[in-house]
C-alpha cells in the first residue's frame, strides 16, 4: 500500500461547499477532474472576492477552469462572497496561514484529479486577465512550474524596505539554487498537479520561496513569466511588520534549502568553502 502524501493529510476532513451545500469527493472529482483548478487562499477578503471572482475565465488554453476558494478561518463573510462569485469553497475551521490554506487546496485538487493548479491572491494584487499567461508554459508542456514575476512585468510602488528585501532574497535564492529567480515572493503560479505530492511544504506563512526551492531542487522544469502586482484593492495586508517579515522569509529559505541538501546529498568541498565564506 502506498504512503499517504502530506498534502492529502492537509486536506483530510476539509469540507467543500457549492451553491447547493457540501460536496462529496465524487462530486469534487466530477467538477475538477482533468480541468484547471484556480485555487485562491483567502482570509477575510469578502470585499475583494466580490470584485475578483467575476473576472475569472471559464477556460484557459481551451481547458475548462474551475475556481476553489480556500477560506482560511475568516470571521467575515468570505465564504458567502466566494459562493456568490461562482466559486466552490473549502472551509478551514480556524486561521492557519496562507501556506496551510494552499496545502489544503493542493491536497483537495490532487484527490479530485485536477490537471493543473494555478494559485492567485485574493486581495486584488494579481490580475485574473493574466491567468492564461501564467498557465501557458505548463499547458504547452514547456514547464512543470510557471511562476509570475513582477520584475519581468510591472509592480506598483510599495514599501522601499520590503522591495529591497525581495531583491536580496532573490539573489540569495539564485546563489543557493544556481537558477535565475527574479520574484521569489510571488504566489501567482501554475503547476502540473501530478508534481505536487512530492513537495515537502511546511511553511504556514512564508510559503512562496519554500515552494520554489522544493520544486527546483527536485528537478522540475521552471519558467518565469511577466505579471503585474498591484496595490491591495480593499482592506489591510495580512503580512507581519517589515523586520519580522524579513526574518521569517529568510528563515523559510534557509530551512527549505537545508532540507533539500539531505535529499540531494552533501555539498562538494568547493561548495562547502563557498558557504563558509571561503575558509
């Protein structure tokens, strides 16, 4: 008997609602099987979802697309706004963080047999009009993972310290992985669903860089595409203050990379010298 993958554990017991009430596993498979799943983690995003969901496409690259909102223990009516917008809604009993919400969504989509999973933010910072651009490299079998990049596209100005930090972390990831990465904090991505069960995802909040490290160190074909990152449409950011955000993000990078070394073997003598500052 094969082992149960961690993402299935994350999704276990998570109810999914449609317009007529709870959906069974068989109904989820009927809705998502062989299709593109657009997964949106959302925590208290009632107002933003009301504007975002009507812009979701019914198909991408000729493949039907279905939307799943993962309500991460919201206290507002995120659940109702998602249903009114035509999405199916997975409900977590309490707030666990964006990474935990995504793990639940991934697990549900693996079990439902979705062909591709695309993740997009609920806060209006990502444009649904760019979904096809993100999905195309995966749909055309040019990549296993397609990642949106504001550096290749555009971004509305944000806090200087946070923007500087992202550039520093991009450089750190490039040094550690040997792959050009221009936007390691972007959660706008598409991945072939069959690739998800192998990923060791643990981060409850600083999950974007962990996801990239896991995929790239497992040899997944990776491609960046230009996307837009806008200011949040409504409400306030759920991110922690800048210093705590920076510390958490850095710790997530180092932790995921260190785990990958155990999988890939010890670094060479030359690489060890590089990591120790040439000593």
